[in-house]
């Protein structure tokens, strides 16, 4: 996603169901999946609606070994995070998994930070010295080095124990897609909720939060969007350039299919606009491309970069405009 002219990409994608042995996780949604290495995937948390017991949430761990095609339950040490959905979990460079936020049926919206040591399978909750983001779920999170970038999400608008959240008046009395795990009545009649479009960085080496001020055409407040890191060579200086790419999600006006790029060096947002003529050269000064024939508006989808050069990203699934 550097200096490019949009072209049609001829890529063959295939999918097949894996025949997996062992003890799988129970059916769930709102969980996290973390790729630990070339063959191991970790699942944490999530929730489901049980016909017998009603809504349930989990804080268990399961490991999928792709070499052996086998699930196994992970018996962790220490005190784990509370059961939750809509959190984020990512792998740091030192083989630790960092978990942030989410929604707990017992404790409400969260903005806590947890660390899982994947060598010892031990949980710990680090002491964070600075003011964290407002509690939220369905945000996006990306890791670059030792920095965790958190963008957007949905949560209480008037929490006093968090950083200031300026979200262009995107308030709401509730989010219908969260009602399965908690309603407005569960959190207090007077509480109002909001979609966020703020950006925060957790410096994992010092466990300090920093609210980031950005410029450019930033995304509108949203949740249940996707985000990933694109690494490309800067066309001006030849240095590696990290961009956070975000797509879709749901906000106060409904679901969207817009695409944004945040240059993590200049902290400038750029929006990709649709073009009709694919032969049209549209490289900009920041090296961002425009898009053609975007996917339909959606939330709760996934989008990942494919390959080592990050020239291709694949989006899959989600909830559409008609639910």
C-alpha cells in the first residue's frame, strides 16, 4: 500500500473445514484469537446464549495446534481476567499476550490491562500509572513493537476514571448488539453510551497510556470494525512506514464500508475514495491508494493482511446492513 495504481488482483482463495481432535472451546462469539507462532493459535474468552442458562461469558484459554490438528484446554496460573466479550488480545514481541477492555456481564465495560506469559501460562495484571482510555468493547487494537494502538469502540460516555473522549456527539442510549450480555438497565438508568473514534497507545515497556492527537480526515466514531498494520517502504525516504488500516464497522448512523489509513509516523489520517477507472493513477503524496468496488457495509467482520509485503488484505464475513 505504498505508491500504487489500483489493479484487479487475480488471487485464488480456498477454504476447507479442518478435522480437529482434542477438546475444542464451547460455541462462542466475541472471543479473541491470537497467532502465537507458525502453528499455534490461542483462544481467550467470549460468550454465548445458552437455551438452558441464558447468556454466558467465558475467561478460559484454548490452544489450537495446527501441526497436530488438535485442540487442548490451557490450565493457566495466577488470577485470570474476568469473563468478557468484545475485548482485544494481541501478541507482544516477547511472547506475552496483552488483553485490553471488553464487556463483562458482572463488571460492565472494562478498560483494564492483563498480561499472559505464554511460556509459563501465567496471568498477571500490571500496574498502569497513567489515565487509561474510557472503558469500551468492540474496539480495534494493533501492536507495533512494544506499542499497543487502541482505536474506537463502544462504551459509557460519562466515565470519570478515563481519558477525555471527544467523539463528535456520537451518543446513544444503548447498543442493541450488546443486549445479549447486558442492557442499559444492568449498568444504570442514567448512564449514556457512545461510539468512540479516539486513539490511544499503551507503551508496554513502561505500562503507560498516551492519548494520541491525530490530523487529517479521521474516521467517524465506530465499533466492531477491523484494523491491521501495513508495513511498506516510504516513497520519499526509503524508510519503513507503518500504517494502521481500518475498515467498516458500526456507528451512530449505521454500518459503513469506508477505508482509512493512519500513518503512524505523521499521525495523519487519509480516507480511500472509490474510483471507477482502474487504469487511473491515483497515488497521493502520502502514498495512499483509492479503492474500487468495496465490500458492502458491515460490522463484526475480520480483515487481515496477507503475505510479508502487505500488498494484499482479505476481508471476510460480518453483519450487513440488514442484520
